C-alpha cells in the first residue's frame, strides 16, 4: 500500500466520515429524546461533537488496518452506539422504528447535501480535484451507511425497524438474534452475501433516487 495514497484517501474521506457518523448517532439520540427517552441526552450523546461518537478501535483502527490489508478492497467500521432505553419511549414498539430510522435518514439527507455541493461546484466551474472528490466521497460514504444500516438484522437499525414492524411473537424471535447479530452480519459481509444481495442493488437504487431529487439543481449547474 502506497503511504502517500493512504494519506490522500484519509484526507478526502475524513470530513465526510466524521460528519456521517456524528449526525447518524446524534439523530438516534435526538429522536429518542423527542419520543420520551433522555438517556443519550443525559450522557451527552445528542451532540455534533464527533469525539463523543468515535470508537478508537471501530472508527479509526479497524478501518485503517482493513484498508491497508486489503488495498482498499474491503472496509468496515463502527461508532459507539447511542444508548436507548426503549422501555422509556412513550410507545416502545412503534417508537423503536422512528429511533432506528433516524440514523439512516440522517445519512440519506447528508448524501443529498453532498450531491448538492457536487453540482454547485460544477456550476461554479470549480475544477479543484480535491473538493470534487470529497463531495463524491461524501455521497458514497452516506449512501453506504444508509443502505448498510437498513440491513434487516439486529443490532443494525434495519433489524430494530423489523422488530418494531413484526407482530409480537415474531418480533421476540428476531430480537433474540441481537447478542450474536454482529457476528452473523460480519460473516454475511465477509462471504459477500450482504454486498451482492443487499448493498449493490440498494445502493444503485439510492443513487438513482438522489439523482432524481437533485435533477433540478443538476440542470441549473450544467
């Protein structure tokens, strides 16, 4: 791995990644607070300070090691999960869905904003490669986080959304997966199942939706 290339990649993706993680986790905490649980708020997790959400191993060390070890072919990381006491929510089963959905929704809107920045840079005639690639990286990072976190298996947000949508008996069965869910998800990621059957098709769809929503701005920027 070329060290100069690694530094360039880190500099390009540092801001988009920090923003995507920070707003994703803060959105969970904010939604929980609005729906009756102040746990994350009391612990200072409803904040735009990235230091409150970064996990030294999951956010920094693991992604860097994987990037170097696989020459950028495989990347995975995680932030500190926002603590939510679902029993404190006014309607735990229903409100669990909104709390879980808040994180991916924050990433989707960030992808839209980065897309808007990309078209604005084009419209203003900015040709500086660094800023163009950072905007493209911002879209990619947030689309990946949006789609991956919606994978319907606990402890991912999609799993919690699924638990909230299912009838009680089925919801209990799915929720029992959570203690081993991380290892199951990692196995599916490493085997390529998540990438081929979930990430690629849904990322393509998400990009098309973003392109459609930003089409008026794109037309102006041309």
